[in-house]
C-alpha cells in the first residue's frame, strides 16, 4: 500500500521547483546562490480596472466615432489627467485618464485601464543554488543539509540561529520561557496552548518558532504573526516525535532556514532546513509500506510515536472500537508491539 | 433491456479525493454479482499529479483478491475479456477527485435565473466564488474586477425566459466578453450558457473566439419552471474535461470507458433516478454520501431530480469547509463521553492535516461520528432550503462514504443517519459499504439489468426499516399504537411515546406487517397511506420507530445529554435482534 512520507533527514539533497501561478519575471540566474527568503520571481496580478466609456463621455452617436476619438493604444501607460480620447473641431471635448495606469483593452468605444495591480512573489524556500531557470515562471533550487518536514505551517519564511529550548519531547512552551535572549532566533519549543507565547514572539521578535503542537484555537494568532511557525506534529497536545527531537537536539545553535507553506495537495509542506557543507542523497517523496520501515503514528492512542513496522496484517483487522481497517504491527519499543491502521501511519525517511 | 444472455463483465473505477476504488461485476449462476473491490490511495495530487498509480494499485489489489488477471504484463487493462477468463468486457469510470471547481454564476433576477444558476452550480464538485445579476449595484468596472479576480474555472451564464426579451442578457454577455478579452488566454474560464435559447447561437459565435463555450437548454424556460438536468449534464462534462487537464492519466483511462466519465455525484443521481422509476416514483429515493472532500445528497421523486454537492465539506480533505460551517461545540454535543470543545476542535484540525486517518479509539470514533451527524444535518437542511418540495421523506435511502459505511457497528451507522438526516415517515435505510452507488449509476446507461440484480443480491446492507412519525405532543405522551404481525400469525403490540426510540422485535431478513394507529394528530408519513398496515423487512438493526421528534433536540445539560445518547445507543444495540 502506498504510504505518506515525511522527511526527517540528517543529510540530504533538497530539490524544490518554485513557480509563479501566472507568468512573470524571474529574478535569479542559473548557478546563483540564494537564501531561503530570497525572492526568485515575481508577477503583477491586476486587481483594479477602470472602464472609460468614451462614446458616452463624448456624447457620440456611434461606436465607430468613439473608436476614432481614442488616441491611446493597448499596452500604453497613461498618467492621471492624460488625454485618452478627444473630438476634433472648434469645441473640442476630451476624456482624461482618471488615474495612473495601463490601457489593457480598447473595444466598442470603451477603454479599460488597469489602475492597480498586486505583486505576487515566490521565494527560494531552500538555501542553495539555482540549478534551472523556468522562463517567466520560476526556478529550480537545490540545497544540501538536514531536513525536517512539519505537519502544519503559517506560510512564512525566515533564517536564523536555531535555539532549542526542549529538554524532552513532551515539554510545554510557556511565556516564562520567552526572554530577550531569544531575539532573532529560530526557537524550538514543545506543546503550546497559550496565544500570548506567539504574540511575545512577534514583540521580541523571533525569526521563527518550531512547536511540536499547538491548540487549534491559536491558528488565527499564528496566521497573524510575521515570523514562520512550524508544527512538527499538528494540533492538540502532542509531544515531538523522537526522530525530529533527536535531529533538532544535535543541531542546536546552527544557522537554519524555516519555510512554512501548507499546501499539501500541491506538495508544499513546512520545512526546517539546516544547511550543511556536505552532499547528501535525494530522498523519495513516496514509499510503499513494508517491514522494517521507520513509521510515525498519527492520531490516538499513540500520537507521534515512532516505531518500526514489523508486518502488514492480512485482510482487515477489527480495531478495539469495532472499526475494520487494513493494519500493521508496529514495534514502539522492545516490549511494546501495537496494531495500527495503515491509514494512521506515515513512513519516516530518516538517517 | 440487456439480459444475462449477452452478459458482460464490468469493471467500475471511482477516483475519489482520498481513495481510488475498483469494483468488479460479473455473471455467476445466471445473474450479475458484485465480486470484489480493491482500493488504494488516490494519486491525483502531489507527488504524482496523475491518477494512474492509484488506479494501478487498486487494480492490483483487486487482482490479489479475485485471483483474476485484469491487467496484462505491461500493466494495461485487459479489455475485453480473453478466452482464458482474464480481463473485463467493459469499464465505467467516475470521479470526485480534484481541487474545488471555482464557479461564477451570472443571471438576471436574484430569485429567478440567479437562484437556478446557483442550484445548478451545486450539482458539481466546486464552489461559487462570485455572482453577478441585473440588480448588482456595483459600478461596471467593479463588476469587471470581480469577474477577473474570481480566478474562475467556469462562468455559468443564465437568464431570460424562452421567447422573452434578450436585451438584458446581452448586456451581461457584453461584460463577460470584456472580462474574457482582458484576461490572459490561459486564465480564461470555460463558459456554460443555459439561458434564453434565442441567444445561444450568437453568443457561442462571439464568446468561443476566446474560450470554450458549452450550451445547454434554458434552466429557467419560464418564470415558474426550473429544469436543471440537461445543464447539470453539461456541467458534469465540463468538470470531467477540466480534470483531464488538471491531472494526468484520466484522459487515457476515459478513452477505454463504455460510457462517458461521470462525476461521482451525478452517477449516483442516475442510479437514484433509475431506482425511482423502478420503484414507486411518488415515494422518492435518496442517495447520500459523506466523503473525505465532499458530501452530496441525490434525490429523485415523482420524476424530479434533486442533487446538491457540498464541497469542501467532508470528514477528511473537506475539513476546511466543516470548520467554516460547523462549530466544534455542535460536534461535541454528540459525543457520549467527556470531551472538551477544545479537544474536538483540535481533533478536527488534526484530521485536516491527516485526512485519511481512521479513528482508532472509542473517543475519536465518537467525535468522528458526531462530525458526520453535523455534516448530514447541515446538508439535509440546505438541501431542503434549495428544494422545498423535498422533505426528508424517501423510501429507500442509500448511504455511503467511509465514515458511515465503516462504523463500529450497524447501529452506529443507523443512528448517524437518523440523527443527521432526521428523516420523516416510513423508510428503509441501506448502507453502501463498497461504494457501489456511483458504479451502478455509471453502468445503468449501458446495462440496466446489472444494477437491479446487484441491488437484489444483498451487496447493499439493509440497516432496517425506520418509521419516523412527526408529532407535537409532549414527551412521554403516547403518539402511536403499533401492532406487528409476523408471517406465522403471531403479533406484538406496543405503545410508542413521544421522545422515544423503539426497536421492533424483528430479525434480519424476517418480514412482518406493521399496523400503526396515529394518536394526537401524529403524522406517520406525509407521502404514503399507512392505515391498512404495510410490510416491513428486518435489517441488520431490525426495525426502529424513531419518535424522538423533528427537529431532534438534545438536552443542554452535558450529563443528561450524554446519558440520553448512551441510552439511545443501548436501546438499539442491546435489543438488536440477531
């Protein structure tokens, strides 16, 4: 059976394709070095138009007359007050541009001006090098280092020094732990239920925050802060999985990049990247369940527990609550063997 | 009508948002049977962006279960069946996978063509992102911006009755034309025109220079008449065509099918319509599915079709829609153990991160089933608001979707349906554990015998007959006198009190005749005469009289509420005849 995969890797080669939703301008060149937060491409998305009805404004009787009166061309830039159309003759009448903008269309005696647009930018998300430029759309970025993929993020990006406040995977992140020494750091906390912690992070400010889990009621605050937040496990009170905890513990005080988009259907997950001066192997984005794989359990009664898949059980297994599902035996420790539905397992690719 | 003389084996594939299913049907002992189902995770999204791998894995699983080769050495489907028995004769394909289809509805009057266009939009897997009518008071450039910023996949353009004026529609078309011209070619939406037919030819000629234009008969041919069915078929075709562009593997698979590829909900509607014609059309048939990403209700009654797809609204990928429409507190009130609203909220959010997760404890199962109840309640209410002629009185009701069909016990499924849909009158509830509804709907066009024989074969689980009287009497008052007469002449008499949930002593498969005497103005069934008694067949839960009232209300006090929920479950679980 096909398994969902999460990467928790001490060293890997990270390759990410970043593209704009519409065509725009690519700002990087091939082989260029980039930081995670560097903007690599941008586009302008029109957001406001003004429709100028020349025929009506000049009180002309036909569309043809209006078309002849228009003195601008499609694509031309105009500034507020510029003449758009005019009649000839002794009592000349004019239509002027109501705002700065660009003529996007002339048809039927009407002129459409694009007067406002919104920039759309994409960032590298990975510290590394541009290995390929995709014309008018974006680029492929490749980097090397440790990688931890999270379960949820607030769609921000930043770099900073990793400061690990955790002494155990199940610690709570409280406001008492937040002090000025954390300013500019990417802080690793545990489980968080206090919105004030997130607000204090904004005030300090932090460069980023990695939590094992947080209360779902904190989502609006997490989305409002300007720094990236990554949850390794998700929502509720869930301790950090041992694989991520071990990797973070051994990389304390290193410079890291935190990129926290959450668009799983498009393949974009929040990621903590710890750049390393070594070359790793790329890791697969999918796997099929098989014995001896390292797996993480999502959901009760063993949330975030990491174990080893012992065997896939044949047919359907009846769970203690009566639900029937394809399941596997997972060894959590020497003495603990549990049965878990396959749907609640994900393969941890780790080193 | 086809017969088993020209029997063909059928493979039906349903590509869902989370799961891809492959179902095999063939003739055994002179009648069609459902042989087996294989399923696998769907692969339309990252990292595959191609439905092929999910289909291949589902077929591999089906081959393992049946020991019948369906694919050749090159993993290609064997079509038709070979002399050695490998392969299948025909393929049917349905799908609900994909991102939400973004739709703009454009019409004339808010309560007329715009309302119909809105209802039409909800027959497919998407959401309305903008709407524009004649009484829209925004400036024309603001309307233009709204159309441009909608990033729509489809514009649904309606308006004007047949032989009515065309000027107002033309004005809207002009705006659409401006929008199309202003958009980048790759961003232009497909257009479905379903308004005054006098304009169809001209409109197609003008708009098709810029985008693909589909035309369908007027959804509002007269002021009082609405006809969504042909336009819904066109919208289904557009949806499938869009999916073909959005992810790989679908177009190639679509070329192998016996009939057109259908959206899952439309396929179910076809089955429901077919059954409605087969049974008593006046009673109506309902199909309901709570899926990972979407929920739908498909009804057919008296020759009328009623379909409403809610998307995103499901117990997995559709969690975002749940969180926008349903409060965690409403879900929590259905949980018969002590859980805080915060715990429920956390669970729902966590499920949005891991949509395929199965509840593995009693508590998480109860939360999930509370969620299904609330999704059904929301959907049934909205369905009845859109279609006031469709009270929740259908006979029978078919229910599918993993959360409903794979509950811990049949009683849990029955209670979710009763508490969520809150049907009225006399009905029989069937569970669809294998996702057969859309498959049979898709096959029905090519082979009408197969769905009938599959329905008779017991592939659907009969949960039981349910009788849901409606009464304004005070709780505890006797509202019905019931007499159950078995085939051997023995009988049981009961008094049914308002507020109670009463299992009838009838075994699975046993038939009996039920005589009901309504008291104190109680209405037993608004669509059927019950005075002379009627036959009931016991299902997995026997038969049940649900006299808890409509709408069903729960005590506000948590302990009393939990006690009541447990009592209802125990009433059916412990007294369920075997």
